[in-house]
């Protein structure tokens, strides 16, 4: 959005929108705005805020309580220091920004007008709003039941009580057009503009797209080797032993190299050595009021023992019950499979041949539906467990969802592979599950959001055109804000990483019996880049920047999958006729040798993990040099203080 200093908009660049409930009481609004505008030394956020004017039609349905928030440039620079933002120094290294040292940073010119990206400015405003705390107020004015106490985050309290509906960063139309063109509108095979994505959406989002691109490129060797295997050795499973061994080495090496790639990106973006901010309690966290021993502030406290009881006596049994139901559905699928096979055996025609694939397609659709229902249940349970920190909430949610999704998606394949030992059915089931889930995901993630957003946009533009003709579809500020407020909220990269995790499982666990799996996943990922890019630019509200240094808990999830892949592939190798021929008389010997070699390969995998450094050597040297300089500066500062103190004592 352009800087609107005329009568139609605020006298500052609007960066963030704050929407309060339409029936919010006037005294509460006046109090909140005064706290946002108040000076920092008085406990305020010292930001600029103005109420959004009515829309073109000024309909009664429009919420009048919408506000745009911005900040002076000096306030943003001091905020950059508060949040510990890292920027490129004049010597090329990445250092924490300080106002005192601002002219020594590479891109700081003049007053530093273009020094911070819009995403960084919006992140700073979010931080300042999040850290806006109650002083001596006992409750929100006009709401005696909404209690406050010194040190309580005002924004989080208003969110949890439904007074604050949402606050979100605004899109910047011109920059978004440029990003859209370089990202997905040019239909050609090229690397994604990760630096531009990071500049507009922040590091967390850029790292996801970086990982998606890396994963797709890493799959190309698997796909190239898989095609000839599929074309020439369709029934000869003995040849897949070589493919399985390659698979094992591949999934270990790509994850280790990704750590290095991730570290390089995070260093160049200034998040690798950035100190993690002290975590505040989640908006939904509740408990008995007490004192936090770390901060000394008054806040809700909830007994950890009570939370553990909820986890082990309610959440865990519920997850086990869901796994049992998943197993029950799987057995129904096998009965359907048996029925389809018997029909085909009785009358082998073209139509009965198609019927063989129907049970797998139905089962794949049911799996997706069960995953969706379970996801809502997992979110409800994790919320009910009442975790104090957002990181703890996310870890417990990821664990629940991963366990169920893994079991739900792969249990039937494990059963076919190791109980039924039917490689033809395993290949058919894997292909059907993979293709059906990809079609469903593309429909849910690309077509449906695109269609819904087109309807919303047409409705809004038609409404505006009733009053004025828009030559280039450039909406007035009020209408642009209201349009974005109605857009879907981006819920983070959780579902995107989960989809990649399951695809990685399909490729690494059983692709030796269906070598085309890697080809299908590459095709899926290419379309995923374009559909995700389109959604980010046109379907969702702009998310706040997430200064991530890596892909977090998902790195562990992928590594756990790669360990399971070692066991699975070696078990498949042990079951192949070629290996069984070496142990014609003793099956026990075969099992012992398979387990011994599998353990040896696991040991090799962990040695490889240890030998490949997570951070490239040149970055390690830069980080060590920066730490050395910081210690030297601290020593010098301490020495200066000591000298000054000594001279004062001498004069006395």
C-alpha cells in the first residue's frame, strides 16, 4: 500500500490492521488507542494509529472498529534494536542492529529510509503490540469481567476474550505484483526468488519454499534412476535391491546437506545467530494467578502435574483409540480388496480390471477424511491440555498429528509388505494411495481456495464500481483493507510440511517396489510451488514474518522417517528371492544377517550425520570471529569502566 498522506487516508504508511469487535465499548477503544499511542517511557507502544474510514458504500454491515497502525522511522529503528534484528555490516558479516552503530551497516544510507523491509517493519509493530502491558488497570475499561493485572499482555487478553478479532499486516500491492511475476507467473523451470520471498514474507516462509525446492531437486536422481527400473524390470524385484541401497544412502545424505543449505540461508538472512526471544504465555493459556519466578511478573500459573494427567489419561488413550479405528478401517479395505479380486478372477474383463483399483481409491479418500477429522480433534485436545508456551503447544500438536498420519497412511503398506508379502498388491496400493492423495491435495489446496477467493474479489470490486469506475482496479485504502480482512487467514507452514513429510515417506519407505513414486512426487512438488505461491499472493492475508533459523521440529520428523526407511528397505531386501537364495536352509540366519547389516547401516548413517557438519566451515569461522569481537568489545568496555572508577577514587 502506498503512503497515503491525503484526506483519504492516514498521514503515515499503514502497515498493520487491528480489527476490534463491532460492539466494542467506546471506553475500551479509547483506552487501547491511548496505550498504543502513548510514549514508551509511560508504558505505551509509541505507535501511530488511526481509525479506518467507511467503505465506498458505507454499509451498515461494515465493522466501524478497524484501525490502521504505523510508526515513525526512528521508532522502527529503535524497535529493530529491541527485537534483535540482524543486518549486514559494512565488513560483510551479519550483526545485531543498534541505533548507536547504524551508519556502520551496509545498506543504511541517509536517514535509513529503505534500510528495513516492510515485512521487518510489520514484525516490529507486532512485537511492540504483543509486548504492550497493563500497568495498574484491574480490568479493561467497560468490561469489568475482563481482568487485568500488572505485566499482563493487553493484546493477548483482548484476543482471548474476543474483543480483538484479528490483527494482520497489509499487502504492498506493487511489491506483490513484482514478486508474483518473478515467482510463479513466468512458466519456466528456474529457481525460486528466495531472497524476494524472504524480503516480503519473512524467513520462516522462505525456508519452507527453500526446502520444497531443495526436496524437489534432490528427488531428481531418484526419479531418473526409477524410470528405467519401472520400464525394464517391472516384474524382476531382485533388481530393486540396488535401488533400495541407493534409497538408503540418498535419504541420509539429502537431510544432512539440507542442514548446511538451511544454515547458509539463515546466516545470509541474519537469523542463524539471532537470540531467541523470551516466550510469553499463549493467548489461550489460563490458570490461577501467581508470580512467574523468572520474570517476577504476575501471570496465570497451571500445575505441570495436572497437565501431564490430562496428556496421559485423556490425550494418549484418545490417540490409541484413533489408531485402533484406523486399523479397523484398514481391515475393511482388505476385505474390499479381496472381494474385488474374487470378482476379477471369476470374470477377467476390462471393467473388472478397473474394479481392482476402486478399493484403493476409496481407502485413499477415507484416509484423507480421517486425517482431516483427527487434525481438528488433535487441535482441540492440545488446546485443552493448556500448554503455557506456543512452542510446547506446537510440539505436542505435531507429535499427535504425525503419529496418526504416519499410521493411517502407511499401516496398510506395512501390512501388505511384511504380513501378506504381496509385492504386486504393495506396488498397486502405493501407486493408488500416492496418486489419489495428490489429486485430492491439489483440489483442496489450489482449485478450491482460488475459486472462493475469485468470488470474494468479484463481489468487492463490483460493490466499489457501483460508486466509481476503477481504471486499473486500484482499490481505495478503506476497501483494500476490508478486502484483505475478509481473506482467509494463513495458518502457517504446518500442513505444508506435513504433506512433504508424507510424500518423503512414500518415496523413502517403499519406492524400491514402485520406482515411479519419485517421479510422481517431483511432478506434485512442481505444481505445489506454483499453487502455494498463488495462494500466498492472492488467497491468504499476508502473514507476519517469522524469523526462523531452520525448519524446526520437522527436521527431526524427516530424520526419524529416514531411520524407519533404513529398517523398511532392509526388510524388503531380506525378503527378495535373490537374497533368500543365499540362505536356502535357514531362515533364522537370513533374519540375523539382515538385522546385523541393517544395524551396521544405521551406524554408518549416524557416523555420516556426525561427519557432515551442520554449518559450513566458512560460516563457523564468521560466527566465531563475531563472538571473539563481542568478547573483546566487552573487555574493553569493562576496562574503561574500571579505569574511570579508579580515577574517581584517586581524585577523592
